[in-house]
């Protein structure tokens, strides 16, 4: 649950950044687990380069926390790719922030 909320926040931040850039045309899609992700032209181009249709609907079975029954989740190939990219970028950001140290006496939690 906490991870889903964190990923939703990351995806929302990426979407907000994407919407304000204005340089490229991006679409937003509802990805699995209800998160909103930005599907950039680069994501679509990479899927096409691999010989796939970015608008093809793909269904996957995902394990649900607290349940032994997997849930069937469907989204477009572009939404799955955008979700994966947002997750990787979010993880990289968390790891970069973990390496930063605070100045002595700066306060904090």
C-alpha cells in the first residue's frame, strides 16, 4: 500500500513535470494499480522500434498483497512501459537522495 502511494506520487510528479514542459506532446494514461503515467513520444517510438503496437492491450497477473489470488490487470503496452520507466526513475531518485548527507546542525526529522 505504501509503495503504491509512493509510486502514485512519483508518477503524478513526473506527469506534472511533463505537462509543464510543453516541448513534446505527451499523453497520460491510467496504468496498472490506478496510477497515472506520462506516455512520452520516446516511449512510443521505442515500442514501435521493437516492432510492437504501443496501443495494444496487454493483460498480466499481479500478486496482490494480503491475497493468495492474483489479480488480472490490463493496460496498453505504452502504459506498461511508462509505468516501468517511472518506477525505475523513482527508484533511482530515492537511491540518489539516500546518498546525500545533511549538514551538521541543519535540523530535520
